């Protein structure tokens, strides 16, 4: 085992950490692509759907987390990530000198979230960072003379499943917290759509403010457990009044009175989407209509 004790330079060790992070981040991004593509495709489609903000990626979150699970399991196959294979390095069991088990590699990599501490520890010991001390592993230069155990695919898969479960345990509480405070959707009755009132309201906006905007309105006469109507209003602007708060306030002072002249205040709930589109961009401001007193 002479080559196993060969000293790894600080440059090689830090380079390995940085390149590992780069390659595994690129792999994680691949798992984020479906959500990114969906979001991009959906960005230019303005509909009457009620606003529901999910900062963690919605249903695509569960695909995204798989990329992070692979990140923490990057060394689980033979103690070598992609970068470690290129640099001829290996994570081994500190006692046996053989490639570390997938579970030990997972435990070792969990501490990478403390990367400033890990970088400092690496400067003092290039073979054993903090994660190595916790998992009972170390980083060595590969020695082809030492026969390594066969890769146990079952153990690798179990490590990935555990890593994925840990990601869920960490992220889902935040997702649930965000869901509990975000705007609640209004449960209106689809079959109560009032086509006549909707078209009359659209004509009212066209007659009053047609030189500035066009309006699409959907009026529903019934809301579950409420005497109110539900109204969704999309206002397509011909000029950009959304960039400054002053211009936006002036815009609201024109549009809301028109809406209230047809539907008196406190008789309906809903939302107004103000939209300004150019060839390659879109700006949207969403104003909920809710007469419930706000809690201090």
C-alpha cells in the first residue's frame, strides 16, 4: 500500500473539490431542465388561471431533488466521482484502504454544505476533510496494484434513495410553509360563468380606455360558500405602465373605477392581471381583489 500514502498536493485537492462541484452542478441542472423549459414556455402565456407562486419549482421539485441526490452520491461508485477518475483519486475506507462503501461516501459528502469549513480543513490535511473524519474515509491517489471490491449496485441505489429522502425531509417543510402563506385560490363555480356580463364588461373597458388597453374578462356568478361573484380581469397594455410604481398607481386609478362602475365594490372577489408584452419580454403585475380585512 505504498502509493496509498502518497501525499496529495493542496492544488490538486482544491481543484478536485471545485471541479467536482462544477460537474455535479451541471448534472443537477439537467434534472432542472424540465421545470425550466416548462416555466419558459408558460411565461408568455397569459391566462385567467389564479396566481399561485411556488418558489421551489412546483411539481418539478421532485425531479430537481434527484439531481441533488446524485450530487451527494457522486463518489458512490468505487469511491470515485467523474473528476476523481480523471485525476486518479479515490475515496477509501480509512482503516482498510479499500474503496469506501456507497453509504460512507454519502455521509462524507453531506458535510459539503459547510464548504467554507471544508476548504479550511483541506488546507491543513489534503487527505481528510471534515466529511472524511465523520465518515471514516480519506482521499488517496489510486493504486492499480490494490484490487478493489466489486461495485455493489444495490448499495449505490440505496444510497441514492436515502440521499433523495434526506432532500425531501429538508425541503418539504419549507414548501409546505410557503404553500400555507401564499395566496389561496378562490373556489368559484365553473358552470356559473356569465358570458353576457363578461362581454358587457369588456365593451365597457373598450369604450372607456380602449386607446390605452384591451381587456379580457371572465365573470362567474357563484363562489363556494360566499354570496360574491368571481371576476378575473386581464388588461393588455399598449404602453408600459408597469415599470414605475407611480405610473402603475395612475393606471389603477383609471381601470378600477371602470370595473367598479359595472360591479360594485364588495360584491365580488378575484384578480386583475396587468400585462405588457414586447417582442421578447413580458411584464405582469397581479392585483388580488379581496375585501377581507388584512390582519395586522
